[in-house]
């Protein structure tokens, strides 16, 4: 049977080698992306979400390097790709939308020029066909008067419009995978909802797989088939949106849910997770979340928790679950 996973990330470690030492931004991340599915990557600022995305695209800063692991696209390890193969991968197989469209759109070229450039570079269309395709793409992403827009410059468009143009650019080559790195954080709430709706709509129409990166679990939950929760460059929990929302097993995920509005805490005070993110220059020996976890055990300080399958089938990496399981099996004495 054909492999249903279009992308498999296995034990990914990515570090930055700086004057101050090795910044271990990603520390053993694994996940699978099925064809045509939506995967959410959630975690607070600095948890390694973007670095994971950039590792896949191989667009890390000069000081950054994947030091261990595999990234399999249709079963092939793209870390072994040549520069040319990688260029093709970035064009035809996988596209990325960045958080701030102004940093990725070039202010001195028109929208049309930039769209056409992407199409001409990655497809065998001629100029006339590329122009027609640009207009078609703008129409598809809901930009009004596309024939007029292609002659405009990025600054002449609103933030929401610019983000739509970015999506059109990412779709220009009809990739199998679209990575959206915080695609809506720069936008206000109404526009944010419109853009997410558009992405969902396009995903249904075009059947591509999407990785959507965000620090806002509430915003994306409804559109994700699966969610991974990251902390300190590791995956602490992964499962369906329902698993994560209704049956969280990791203390960090529980904390995240307490810090965002949802049906269970209407009228209650939102509780931010206390404490500071870890120092990636000096990773703790055990669980990365340990210092901020109210339930932490002694073993959490000393050893990295293994990933364990929960009774409902989803996965969490937390010693408390492991200990509970051992206790239930009678292999650990209850205190
Ligand atoms: N070029 C770099 N040099 C050194 N450290 C870096 C570099 N880029 C990222 N890092 C570090 O890697 C860690 C993970 O960063 P990353 O950008 O992946 O976080 P993130 O989860 O995307 O956060 P955010 O929600 O703020 O976008 C951070 O601590 C960051 O400081
Ligand atoms: Mg980021």
C-alpha cells in the first residue's frame, strides 16, 4: 500500500551555533503529516515551532543546522537532497507562508510581477500564461479586482489582502504541502477568521496537506485533523484536536488550555502559565517543563519523559502519566 504520510519528521534536532554556545532549538521532534490533512503545531513563543518549519524547508539562518534526525518526503530523506533538488522541493512540493507578509513581499515590485516570477520559476508556463494564472490565483484567494491588483505595490494593499497575496504565491506552484507559520497573527480577529476559512476552503479544493503553526490553540483547533504541542523544542503531546482539547494529558497542555478562553472556562479568570521559558543554551536534564510544572515529581528533574500512548490512543510525554500507568498495573506501590 502507498504510504499515507506525505511527510515524516523523525527525531529532528536543530541547533544554532552562536558565540554563546549551542542553542538547542529543536530537541527530538517527531511527527507525521498525512496526505491532504491539516496538522497544527502549537506552543508558546520560543518553543521551536518556526525552527521546525524552517528545518523542513532548509531555510535556517547560517548558524543553524539539523544535527540529527530525518525528514522524509514521500519516503525520501530530504536532508540528503542536493541544492537543486531542494530548490525543486521548495517550489513544487512544499511552500511556506510567513507571519508577516511585508517581510516576504518585495516592496519595490508589483504584486503581479512577484506572482509571475514564482510561476515562471517553478512551472513551464510562458509569460502570458503566467499572467493569466496570477489573476486566477488572486481570484481564488478572494482578492477583488485582480486585474487591477496585479499592477499595485504591496503597500497599496491592506494587511489582510497582502496575506491573501502571500497565500496565492505559496499556491502558485500547486504544492503538496503548505506550511503556514502564524499566518494570521498580524491581522485583526475578523480578518484572521476569514484567512483561516480561506485556507480550509483551499485545502478542500486542492487536497494539499497543511502544517499550521500557531501559539493560539483556540484559533486553529477546528481546522486541524491532528495537533502537536511543543515545549522547549520537544513534542510534549500529540493527538486529534479533541484529544488535545478534551483529554489533555500533559501538564503544559493543561496550562495552555487554562490560559485561553474556551467553553469550559467561560466566566472564569484565564490563568497564564507561571514561570519563564527554559534556557536553550543549557537544556534541563529532565523534562523541559519541569521547573514550571506544579505536579512535577523527582524523576522529572532527572530524566526526559518517554512518549507514552494514552488509553484513548493519543500520545503524551509526561512522567506523571507513566507513573499512574505503572501504579494501575500494580508495578508501582501506591503511597
Ligand atoms: N538564528 C538564530 N540564532 C540563535 N537562536 C535562534 C535563532 N533562531 C531561533 N533561535 C532560537 O530558537 C528558539 C526557537 O525559536 P522559534 O523561532 O522556533 O520559536 P517559535 O516557537 O516559532 O516562537 P514564536 O511563537 O515566537 O514564533 C528560540 O529560543 C530562538 O531564540
Ligand atoms: Mg515562530
